[in-house]
C-alpha cells in the first residue's frame, strides 16, 4: 500500500544515483514480475544508473545485467517514463529520502507528531541518548531539547547530511550524526541512558533488540516511538511478548498509535 509521501512522477529515475548500497541491494532483490519488467525497461534506458549500481553494489551486477537483457526492446518514450515512475512509486520511502527537505511536510509520521509523546515515555533531562535510523531527525531533534547529548545513527547519506545542515542552521551543539545500522551499532556496551527508534525495528527483531539492549545502560530505557499515522498502527505483539510495555493513544489523524518502552534491568 502506498504511503502517499511523494508524487512519483516528480522524481527523476536519476534519484537512484543518490541511493545507498543497502537500498540498491533491496531494490534489485525484488522479484515481482511487474517490478522486474519496469526496472528492466528503466535500466536499459539509463546507462549511468546501470553503471552506478554495478559499481556501488557489485553483488547486484548480475541482476542488473539480466534485467537489462530481458527488457523489451524499442519501448516508446511514454512507456519508458511509465516504467520509471512505477519503479520510483514502489520505492517511495527510498525516493523521499533523496529529498529530505520534503519529509516534514509530506510524511504523516513527522507532520502529525507531537514531541510530548516522546517526553512522556522517559526522563530525557541530561541523558545520553541514541536515536537509531534517525531519518530526518524527528526524534533526535526533540530529544536534544532536554538531553545532554544525542547520537543519531542513520545509514542513508542524504539524511545524515540533512540532519547536519539542520544542526548547523539551528546552532545545535548536542547532536552528533553518524553512519550505522541497527544490526551493528557503532558503540560499546552499556553506553546510553535512552535508546530510541521509530519505524526502524522489525525485520530481524531478535537480533535488533539484542543490539539495542547491548548498548543500553542498566536502568536505561529502550523506546519504540513511531509517529502518528494516517493509518491505524495496531498493537505489536512482537514487542509486548518480549517484555515491552505498550502505550496506546489516538493520534492527530484520529488513528490508533502504539508506542513501546522497556527498562533494562
Ligand atoms: C520511516 S524512516 C523513520 C525515520 C525516523 N526514525 C522517524 O521516525 O522520523 C526509517 C529510517 O530507518 C532507516 N533505516 C533503514 N534500515 C535501517 C537499518 N537496518 N538500521 C538503521 N536504520 C535503518 C532509514 O534510512 C530511515 O531513515
């Protein structure tokens, strides 16, 4: 189901040139026939994107060659653009990360969210805080109003640069931005009083939670804080069954939101 964050027809297929290796690997791993045909048509007409993917993500090279070889030949300009827009639309999240300045206005989880939801989950005053998958900084910038220091880990370069530009523009002195994945956090054990994320954990939940637990100090808090959505965000058994407290509220779009917290013993 589309999130409705972008108008895909406004995005160039060259947006892929701003994407990271892990995003390209994910995209090239998709196998639905409609997707592979559209991707093949688009790649065959965009040699610079082919070159970029093959050099940025060598493990994708074979898939790229196969998609291009299998793509129908002699497609019209209209059919080509349709294929490019189809691909962008199906990579809606990755596409909007190439235009981070549009996120606050377009993404429901940012524009509908009230930072008091975060402050009600733990005491942030003078704490050392980690935000994992920080995105454009929804949680990090809020936490920095109270925390001693916030570390924002984000694997997408365009988003890291956006946060750094905002930090400079606003003269913020207590946020540091760096590269990293939830699966391998670049910090020693028991570093943070609060470790938070929103819309990040879930693909490999046990490994992700183990890594979050590892970097949290005893007595510290682990928080899952999605923003308000235009769709109901249901209860999440995967977290409650692993000892997280679940807190429900009706968000600014009138839909259910569930946030989670767990104190490390
Ligand atoms: C929907 S955005 C949410 C951004 C931010 N947490 C928020 O709630 O405003 C998901 C974020 O997770 C990041 N991400 C994706 N895979 C990740 C991973 N394996 N580890 C850490 N972050 C990841 C994306 O780059 C993106 O910034």
